[in-house]
C-alpha cells in the first residue's frame, strides 16, 4: 500500500503536479538504513529473536536485505527484486518458527524504530498499519498441532 501525496509546482505560470512516494518523503535509502539499524539494535538484545539467525555475529546481509525490501515496498528502486528475486516473504520465513511471541517481539523493535524515526503522523500511521499486518501474515505457527512452520519448501 502506497500513500501518494500531490505536490503542485508553478513553473512559468503553468501548474504541474507530481506524486511523491513515501520513499521520497522520508528521504530515500538513508532513512531505511537508519530504520533497519535501529530495528537491529533491538533484535540483537532479544533472546527470542536472535536465536533465529544463522549467524548472529554477522547481520550485514540481514540488514541489507531488509533495507532493500522496505525501500522497494515504500516506492523506492527495486533493489530487493534485483538482488534477491521476488520477495515471497511468507515462503522465505518458513524456515523460522514464527508464533505470536516472535511476531510480537519483532513488532516491538520495528515499531520502536518507526516511532523514533518517523515524524510525520500519516506516514507513521501507514507504516505501523503495514508492519502489524505483515508480521501477522508471516506468523507460521498457529500454536495448534498442525503448523506450517519449519516445513522444507
Ligand atoms: C513486517 C514483517 C516482516 C518483514 C517485512 C520481514 C522482512 C524480511 C526480509 C526482507 C528478510 C530477508 C529475506 C531474504 O533476503 O531472503 C527477512 C529475513 C528474516 N526474517 Fe523477516 N520480516 C518480517 C517479519 C519477521 C518476523 C515476525 C520474524 C520472526 C521473528 C522474522 C524473522 C526473520 C529472520 C530470522 C530472517 C532471516 C534473517 C537473515 O539471516 O537474513 N521476520 N525478513
């Protein structure tokens, strides 16, 4: 979901309008790098989450991939697709058991990052809504005996 804002420019007496993406409004790639840095500051201290990472000592690629994905999602260049292929996030998260607890811990850190770094109320609201829905969508452990978590795909 993209939120588009119309800007009107006056040029030689003519009115031109253009739409800018949230990616542009927040300042482009550097914003998403800061957001992901702030998110991972929380993740590395979180015993529920950090055990899910294959190499917790080296999160360079994890940061990079999340930054590419979020920048792309919010209207920036298609860096994730170019470097990693189609996101297919649900499939990519199947190796990790994501229940209510993991989902909520993930959200604690991401929403803290959003609240700290996003000053515009509408953009903060749009990001919060997206992350809450997407994290629930990626939950793959229902807590019931039948669950799709950790199934090889
Ligand atoms: C809004 C929700 C989420 C988004 C947008 C998201 C996005 C991503 C992306 C883009 C990747 C990299 C995939 C790749 O390049 O192959 C990734 C990896 C990963 N995600 Fe998520 N994720 C979300 C929620 C969660 C949740 C709730 C958990 C569980 C606690 C989780 C745990 C992980 C783990 C463990 C990895 C592997 C990290 C690595 O080593 O690269 N994610 N996620």
